[in-house]
C-alpha cells in the first residue's frame, strides 16, 4: 500500500510544498510540486534579504499548500507523514517551514521528519530516474553550496569528499552577473549571454587545480576576482566589454573544474553513477560537459529536469519517503531549525 508524504521547503527564497506517493516496490511517484518564489523581491538588492524571505514564506505557505493538494487531487486527511527542511538555510526562513510542518503534523496526527535540504537535492533525482544505485557520487551545485558527496544510503549514509572553500558556484555567477550588468539571479542571464560568446576568448583561472591544492575541494573567489580585474582593465582602456565572451569564458572555467573533479572522484572511487543537482545543474554548459566527460569515463550521469533542480517541496517529500521507508524514528514536535546542519545529518 502506498504512503502519501508531504514535503515542505523554506530554506531560502522559495516556498515549496510537494506531495509524493511512496510505493511498496521502493519507487517514489511525484503527485504535486508547487512553488512560490520571492526572488523578484530580492532582485533590487542583488541577493536574498533574510527578513524579506521570511515574510514571503509566511504569506505563501498556506496558498502554496492548497495548490499542491488541488494539483494532486488529495485532501489533507490523505497524508501519512510530513517531511520538512530543518536545515541548512536561513534561520528565519527555516523556522516558518518547520513551524508550519509541526502544526500540520499535530493537527493531522501524523509523524514529522525534519530532514536535510542538501540531501533533498539528491533524493529528488529518484522522482525522475528511479532508485539510486549505491554507492553513487553526487555533485551538488547551487547558490549557497558546492559539494561532492558519496551516497551509500539516502536515508542516512552521506559522506562529503569535497566542498568549496569560499564562494559557491552559484554565488560566483551572481557576482559576475553584477559585474556585467546582468539581472539577478545571475545563472540564467550568464548562460543565455554565453550562448553567443567564445568560451576560449579569455583564459580565466581554474581554482584549486594546482598540485598542492585539495584534490576534490573547490574555489571560485579567485575566478570571480579575475573576471572583475579583466572587466575593469577593459573599461580603463576605453574598450567595450564583450559580455558574451566574458560570460562564456567564465562559465567554461566553472564547468571545467566542476566536471573534471567530479569525474575524477567517481573514477578513483570506482563509482559508476554521478548525480548532478542543485540550481546550477540547470546550466547548459555544465550539463553538456558533464555528459561528454561521463561518457568518456563510462560513468552513468543523472541530472534532474530543471524544475526539480531548484529548491522545491518535492525534493523534501522524496527524501522523507526514503527516511520513512528506512524505518527511522520520527522527529519530535520540539524540532527546531538548524541553519548550519551538516550534510551527513540526514534526519533530526
């Protein structure tokens, strides 16, 4: 008999409510995925303002929940368990989601599971491509996180083997977009501009690729600075900045490092499956280069469709389904948000 899992996501600037059916054969079926974004409210500030995000979650939580149940053709009484992002993320934003989940769980008398946002980005792939082979390697690339993770069990065995030492890849995209007078968030505008540029036009540095650097860690701060210095130099010389070439060359540097390290890590560990997820996974050059390099190395590549890559409630419901299936003890109603939750803590 299938179980209906409700997922609530509110870690940053998207209010997400998802519903999945966890079947007895281990598959998880997506029933609804509704998202309300407050990104337009943050655009003029060039980044997410925590207080604005929290207020937006408060306003959007109930309407988004109603839309999810309408889309799935279900009622609240059909829910068997509720999963919610307990961390990492913005403290105030997380608290809105956790408070809502606790209220729904208490009212419906169903178990509550406070789960890890980052692991949710991996679990969401199962909604499109089915159960994950284990072990597998996950490259998580978003506005706040860039990590290489070994996944032996989605419900509780995640090991970080590499992470960014400074800016996340998505953060670098936002900062470079600002340098080029492109809109926020920077990922889609840079990707679009890069389509008309030459990725070999400017030899931007590949961070953390020297012989003394950590093998699987990342750094994008130096790349961002190199782009800034290049743009400032062109402007000082009275030249028109070739936005398309700068965007393409920057994007190539990011995709080159991400895919090279991910494929090397999978190859050295003897892992045959790579999952790329998070908002930056929707980037066209990252996905195309990952496909090319994984094919050369004989590695299966799984990338969720763009809608599932960004923050959403479906990914939290999917992770909740795996935690429930594993028989883990539910969270208590005194569950609290944990902004700095480490990736190896799947359930609180």
